[in-house]
C-alpha cells in the first residue's frame, strides 16, 4: 500500500457556501459550519487526509478564516501551512499558487487537490482510490476522481471515460450540468462519473500545464507570490499584485483543455452538500418523506425538511408539502424544496438591503475562542465570551463603554491597569471606560464569561489594542 | 345621545387563543399578545368602552392573568373589578356570575357582554350601535350585535333576522358555521349577520333567562359565589364549588333558546382575529399577494404571510405560495395557509411532548414587570429583568443559586440581609446563596437589570418568599 508520503494535500478552503444560508454565512461558511454531526466539513477533510500518511497539508484560505483553519488543524494535532488569498480568484490561481509554493520549497512530488466542503465518509475507500491513481500521476497524468453516479443528477458536471470499468480510466470529455434526459442517457450508457473536483497531479506536471494553457495567469501568480510574507503558519501574497490575477476555475482554465486526463472511479458514498436538499438527503426520511433535525415538530407534513439548529428555538411545520425550513439563532429560511439551488439569491437580497444576517452570525469566532451577543438594546449589550484554554484576548481599552464581567465557568486571569487578579467562577470584575485591560484563560479548561456592556456607543470598533497574541491589525476584530 | 351610564361592560377575558400560536400562548394569550400595532386587544377593548361613558367594567379573567388585567386598566387610568374564574367553564357561567355579582351590588341596569379579543377600530360606530340597542334592552330584549357580512365567510356563526334593514331587527334563527354554498346563499338573500358574541341585556332579564333555561347552572354559580373572597380588585368564587358548575357557551345555554332576541347590525370594520389568516388580513397585501410584518424578506413568494415578531431575527421566504410563517424569540410556525384553523393541533402536539413553548413565552410577566431568560446553560443563566416604576419584587432568598445584578437602566434599591443600598446604572451588586434580598424600583423610570445566576440548580421554584406586595402564594411565581 502506498503511504502517500510524497503527496501534499492542497485543500481549497475559500468557498462561502451561500446556498446553505442561514447556517453558512461569510463569517462562518459551509466548510466550518456545524452541518454534519459533531464535526464540520473542513475537519472531516483534514481527517480524511490524516489517515493515509499524507504529507502535511497546504491550505488555501481567506484572511477572515485563518484562525479557524489553524484551530481545526490544532484540534486534530496536525500542522499545516496556510496560503491566504487576498481576494477570491476562483480555483485556478489558488491551485497554481499552491504548486508554485510547493516547488519553491523543494516538494516536487504530487499534490492532491480537494475541496474542503464535501462529505466522503469512507476514508479507507478514498485512500485506496488515491493509491489507485498514483501510478497514473507518476506517469505525468492529471488524475481526476469520478463519483459513480447513483441517479440522473442534474446538479453536477460529468466526466466521460473511454471505458466504463477499471481502476483507472481514460477521460474523453467533460460535460456541464446536464438536463434530465441527458443525465438519464448518461446513466444508462455507463462510463460517466460525477466530477467531484478532486484530482491528483505531480507538481511539475501541474505547472507545465499552467505554462501551456495559462501562461499569463501563471506569470501573474508568480509575480504576486514573489515577495510572499510569512507570519507563523500564514503566507500572504502581495495583495495589489494578486488583484491582477485573472479569476478562473481550474476546470475551464486547465483540465478541460488537456487531452491526457485519467479518472479513478470512486463508488463510496459522496456528497457535495451543495444545497439544502443534499444536506438533508444525508438523513433517512420518515414514512411521510420528512427529514427532521433538532428541536422541530411536523404536524401533517409530507416531503418536508425541518431543522432548528438552536436548542432554544422550536420550529413547527403544519400541513406542509415540499418545504425546507432551517432556523438558526437570528435567521430563518423557509423555502420551496424545488428552489434550494436559489438560496444564494436570498443572500444577495439581504446583502443589498444591508441586513447583517446576510453575512454575519451571532456567534463571532476569534483566534482566542468566540463570543455571541445575547441582547443589544440602547445603552447596553450582553455578551457571552468563550475563551479557549491557554488563550487570551488582546490588551485593550474602550473609549465609550464600561464592562462588567461575571465568570460563569472556569477561572479568568484579568489584567486591569497593570494589576492582575484571578477571577473565579461566580465572581465578577468591573472595567471602567478607558481602563487598559486583558482577559486571559491560564487554565486547561474553557473559560466562560458573561459580559455586560454599558455605554452610549457599543460598536465592536471601539477598541484600542496595545498588544495582541495574534498580530491582528488595528482595525481587525 | 345615551351616555351609557347605566351599562356595565362585562369583558370576557378567559380565552387562550391557541390558534394564534406561537405568539399567543397560555402565559400571554391572544388578548394580551402584541398582535396589533402598539397595543393589545384587551387594551383596545377597554378603550372602546371607556369612550362612551360606560360604568366601570367588570372583567372575568383567569387567575394567571389577573395582574395583566389590572396593569392594562391602570395604564388607561381605569378602575375595574376582576372576577377570577378558578377554572374555565365556557361563557355561560362567567356571564351569569357577572350578572349575579352586579345584582348583588345594586346594579340593576344593563350589561354589555363583549369578548376581549376582537378588533373593532370604529369606536364611535360601536358606541352608536350600543345606543341603538338600548331601547330594546330597556324593553327586556336581549340585543345581539350582528356584523354586516363582507363575504361568504365559513368561519363564523350567522344571525338570521326577519328584515334585512333597520337599526334594530328581530332575530328569527341562529346558524352554525356554514358550508361555502350556504354562506353564499345567505349573503345573496340578505338579513344575515355574523355573530360577534357581543350582546346587551338588562341584568334582571339575563338572570330571568338563566332561571328559565339554566336553573341548575344558575344555582351552582350562586352557590360558588355565595362566599366570594375579595382581595383588592380581585374577587374569587369558591374553587371547589366552581368545579360543580356545568360548562356551556352562552349561545347554547341561553341565547339560542330564546324567542325574543334583537339584533343591531354593525357595518363597521370588525375582526375576531380568529386565526393567522385573519390577523394578516388586517394588513393590505402587496402586488404578489404577500403580507409582510417585521424583519422579513420574501424572495419570489406569492400569497404568503410572513411575520418576525422579534427584531433580532430575520425570517426569509423563498419561492413560497400560500404559506404562513410566524417567528417569535423561541418558536417558529410554518403553516400551509389553508390550515391556519388547525394551529391549535400544534399546541396539543407540543403539550403532549412536554415542549415548554406549547404554553410558555421566554418573556414572563409578573405583577412588578417582566423578565426574560437570555440564555440557560449548565451552571448558569442570564436574565433581563424589567421592573416597573414604583414596583418591587418580593423579599426572597434562594437555596441553590447566587445572583449578580448589573443595572443597565434606571436606579435600583437593593435590600440584602437588612442592608439597603442604591445601585445606579452601570453599577452591580452580588447576592450570595441564602441572602435575604429584595429588588425595588423607587423611581418613576423603568429599571432594567441584567441578572447572572450561577449555581447547580436554577429553577424558578428555588425561592423562599418572606414578603410580597402582591399577596402571591408560596408556590406562585
């Protein structure tokens, strides 16, 4: 068995997953959202490539989610490097950047490019498929992984192969998302596979293909990363130069232009969780065709999917047929099940109307943990802060608000104007306007603090930072 | 113009309005819920009978809502007496009790019986209709008020009159909620009116009719109120004896058995807000037939009614047709618009499953104001308390929890173990397990306190009361 030591997983983590609003939003997109069981899709992706003794992964992510990436990896005891895209440029520039970075750092083995937001429960089967593709990759082929179709799906692109069976097939064409009739025909004919966007290729081969098909893009990316800056695990290309990189998908830019692509069929369970219907499809339906998650109740409903993600909110359907409803803390979507592909329209409408729920969750993840606003009213706000073990917030002060902290779990170490004190569970402390202060968790247990803010202005931007463990910019939260 | 001085409005306030879940629940039923504009239906009902110089009203309500009744009346500067039904016995016993009470207290004029949960915006027209009925009532008639139908409604009972026009008509029959064909026929024929459950009758006549048609019920009610106890404005019949009173509606028990009933037609706007469709019908629809309230967004929806009652929650519909969705703090209903009459089934299902949202709101109204739970988690809970001006909580202690109070608006007067102190906005105070304490608002401004509870048990029943301004029972909250 191949141990994958010469393979670097390149995980694309820049997607926003707006079709899964309201659970997935810019502030916590699909790959980090609690969509499946206990973990999230990014974590499951990391697990998938931790089991086959791959090299440490290279992640391409956006600035906003860098601490998420690091924390998830740390939770699994994994190390990784994170390439931070200054702006989304679709998949081709991200992958070329990854290849250039690997090459520059002496890795001329193979790269396994994979999305961070797919569900592939069969890790062993996945690993075996990668093994099956290695010989072809070593023979300078770009090796796609095709999902054996289980029905005439119209939501995926298809890979057409020369033969219908075998461990490694030759690709003869790619097909866009088909109409139903075409999908049925392909299913009947055989030799067609769903394009999961996963592929294996040697670094040299990928760069050669880029040189051949996208010389300008390659040059622009090379230029942008020539003076890449490093900050611990984070690598940043030049933001101005990155703007000049053309945006295109790897499929259009390179793969569909090649004529020697291989495809390894994968018949294990797979889902791209691309819309709410596919998220619910992971569950079995009850006898009425309903799929129910969390605190929900269906009265006389059929073919209806209900999910309340918040255990303090009850969602009830009455007499519904073909409805999908998802409730979170601060936003609820009720959609006709035939329209789940259009959920991104909601995000566009809310964005245009300036509704914060378009992009922001109530729970705000920070490198030290997270906080959520429990209530905002004129003159005061109540938050719950969760500080990770051994983490601390920045040393800061506020011009317009005072803060009362009540420790409700764990022990806080609080610094106020140079004086440090321990604040135990069921104790409180007061931070006056202007006080220079810092909240820290010096223990191995989580710290939970209820923060009551009072003041005429309570915006997150009322903060002066004197020192920060996470090198966050002045205006950054 | 008759000034109504000899008319006592008898307001029936015992309904639970379960067809308007989740906004209406036992803890704050329909007549007190914020269904219409700024006020609530009970308040509007009080206003309606405050404008025609009626006598002070007599309210029949349940024990659970007595402070609500009093507070609403006080807000309008009105005095009232409140008969507290120990248990719901439908409308006939409540009305007979009211008549007996009026008679015993020297009022032998007229009583105007009216539900507390209807919407009748035209107070002047309403008052004129009452005037029109007075002569008939003085001639010992029971005078119903019939709403001129605006369509073939199948959700109401109908009053059939001998003539179709005139200020006071003779009633020849009552009809149950009809099928559509029958409703259309009645509308075409004329002389039919919707039965709004409002009637005017002299106290003596009502008692004579009870004697004639319901001698046993009359005797049972007489028995239950023989030793009625008074506690300020509250009057309580004997609970054990009340149990023996048969439950029946005034329509079945008396009105439909009489042969000399009058009907005053009322052509002003009226709604019983009997289900969600009729609540939304108060609003105009947009060009797609949608009615939208609060923080909601409709994308490609038609004939859809959406309401988010909570300004921190966004409700979005996508591609819906004929859906009604109502979101509150802790519960969301999504119903097929053709099923709004069946919303009470939801309450039954939730009740059976022991789901608190069946009957309880997050906001809990108390005689001193209200509180709401912002978050409950193992070991701690955060509440927001709103104390009315010049009100105070009971003197109490807790065995299992400590409390941190942060004043975020107003000024609190706090008593802890015999020591009293003022706690201003942006100050806090700590109440240890076992401390005897009291929170008071001695000012003319509302007081808002954030309470952080910590402890192993946080139930509302962990309370020892030493003194209470509101004479609440030991186990009562």
